[in-house]
């Protein structure tokens, strides 16, 4: 196998295309990176000493072939693991996924049971981080009333907007709302249970945040938080463990 690096557009389909190319080119890429991350400074590292990386153009049919092959020859569970790890954005997740897929094509359906294999264990650990944060956000997300819709800003560690939204779309079927990942500049827009994820430019984001006047929902939530607290059982240390401080600035009760 030849050693080189792959640059792609950062989409899930783009990553699957990279996996397709690695197989059919019989190559073993030493890195797979989103083009923006590569151009933002990766050239100054060891990777710059290698030959020029290949720019892999996203090809939907090729991505589809990889997707179908994983589901058919490994399992739908493995495909879900791959997608969740893709959303984790942890350093090197692309190569982790490639090696996981390669192993899966050899082992088949029982791939995720091979916990003694570091490649599988690394994927499972990364997936757990994503799933755990999704579960946290089901309880931590706070909506603000805006003219005509509800708005919830958050800054998750992982790219989980698309995983968080179905929970609220199901529980708020008659409401219009926006869940906004401030750090990534993306948001899910939901109208009466139907939703999609889109990018939000800085100017639009600022407009959303410039709500004026009182908010009865925020006031009620703050009042409940104050009423439910018990001074004798105040435990700041445990509170920070259960509700990490990095999430506080978007929690109404801490404003």
C-alpha cells in the first residue's frame, strides 16, 4: 500500500468517499483531514514532509456503496457507530473509522463484540462520549421565547445538533423552534415536527440573541430553580460533576 494523505470536504459522504478510494486505490493514508483543518496550519507538521495529499472529491454513489456494504457485510449497528464517531470530531477520527471498517469487513456482524481489539474499543469509547452528551443535552437545553418561535443556544463538545433535535421535535410537535450550535455556526430549524439542519451566519445569530423585554418562561424557570433548591443540601462540587460548568452560560437558571 502507498502512503499518502487525503483531504476531503468534511462531510460524512466525503469521508465515506475517502474510505472507498482507500480500498480501490489500495492505499493506506497516513491522515484524512477536512480541507479547512489542513489549510489552517497542518502543513507545518510532519504531514507537510510527505508528498502532496490527495484531494478526494465527494462522490455520492461511491459513498452509497460504502454505506450499503457496511450495513450488508457488517451491521446497521456498526454504521451507527461510524456516524456517531464522525460527529465526535475527536482528533484522528477519520483514520479510526477507516481502520474500524477494514476490521469489520474481516470479522463481520460481531465487530462491536471485539472489545479486546483497540480499534473497536477506541470507536466504542468515542461513540459513548457523543451519546452521553446527547443524553445530557436532553436535560440541559433551555429554550427562550422569541417572536413566533423558541430558541435554544448551546455549545456542545461534539457535533450533535442532528442527534439532539429529534427528542425535542417529538416532545414539542406543535411548536416552532431553533436549536443553535454557536461554536459551529449551524442550527436545526423545526416547524411542527419537521426539521432540517442549516448554517447560520453571524449577523443572523446576533439578531436572534438581541431579544428584548421580559420572558415569562425564563422567569418561571428561574423561580422554580430557586424554590427547589435546599440550602442544607447545597453541594457545589457535586453540582459541577452532574452539570459541568462549561454548560452553565446557556442554562436559564444560572443567568
